[in-house]
């Protein structure tokens, strides 16, 4: 009886709070609020259409002491959103240069020679000098000059602190996941949530190896994983799925079976065009 009432309360797939308010209007039994919460948290329709997770707080990264000391290759997640924004900016610049018919190398040269916010240009930070561009300049500005390294580091640290403070205003930390946790995961940042199970923690920060009910293995960032209270789904290996498909094919009726195909040669005599006959 109670399960039937919970189904009726959740027919419109309202959220937990709205469903509780709907229940208070006409139905009550001891522990109904907890049962509503548990019932909706296991609703597959609601979980599949759930909105994406809130971004996590930005992790502080170490300020490099020298050029090329820090390599961001292989990192993922919200900790390196600054790098992602840089890549997006470069892609946009190259797209505009292509649309305008400009040399992409000149575009990148201009970018490397442009001062950063509260810092010197990328060229000055790396080479201690400005680069020669299509814009006229005096010779003295192209001469290498040793900058104040400690002052640059101080500015970079302050800039990172400001970025983190601004970024973390709308962030929320997500709890760690454990092996065998039942989860939902997204194939893309705004896609639907599919079912899966945590296999283990990956080697990179906030990254996990997960498995689908069909036995497929994926790597996903914590932001794209949602821990649920659903019962663990029995795993079906890919071999079993292929075997099932093979059996389905074997059980097809003669009416739907495929007709054998034969390669036939034409029996017509072929007459070569006059232009292809060699003249004696």
C-alpha cells in the first residue's frame, strides 16, 4: 500500500521537496519523508535526466620557478580550467585568422608578444626579451633583459589566489568514491546519466575507472560521476552480449533470413570501341 502511494506521489517526477509538500497535503505515515527521499533517489528516470554536478573547488598548483618546469600534459578536471581557457582562446584566434585569410603564425607571434594581466608577455617570461613582429619598434626593446624573477613569481601567486577565490564562490567539493560504488556517469558534460560501477581510482587527480552493465570500461572525472543508492546491476560481459546477438540471428525465421548472394558474370558479348582498337 505504501509503495503504491509513493508511486502515485512521484508520477510527475517532482523533486524530493515538492513531493514531500504534496504528501503533507493528504497522506501521512511514520517515516514518510525518509521513504520519499529514498524512493526518489533511486528513480532511474530522474537520475538519467539529473542536471550536471556543481564544479569542484580549484586546486592550488605550484608556481614554477623557471620556464618549462611545469608540464600540464595528462591532467584533467577543474584544477586546470585556466589552461582550458587558454586553449579555447587560441582556437578562437586561429579560427578568426582563417576566416580573415591571415597567417596563423603571425597571429601566434602577436599573442606571444602581448603582455599578460599584471605580467610581462609570454616571450619576455620565457626569453627575457620581446619578439620582432610586423609592428615597428626600437632596437633597444628587442635586447634581452633579465627580469626580476621573485617579483614575477609573487605576481603569479597573487594572480592564482585571485582566480581561486573567484572560481570557488560557486563551487562545491564532491565526496570521494570507493570501488564497487553504484554510480551514474555522463558521456559528455551536459549529457544524460548512464548506469555504472566504480572499478578503482585512476592515477590522475579526481579521475576514476568505471564499468558499465555491458562490461565497457571508461575513465571519467569526478565531476561527471554521481553516486546513487540504486541496487548494483549484474554485469554482462561483451562476450555474452555478442553470444546473445549471435543466437538471435540463428533464431530468425526463414521469412527474415538473408538470401544468399552470388556474383554473376554477364553473358553478353562485349564489343570494344573503335578508338581502343590498335591500327595496323
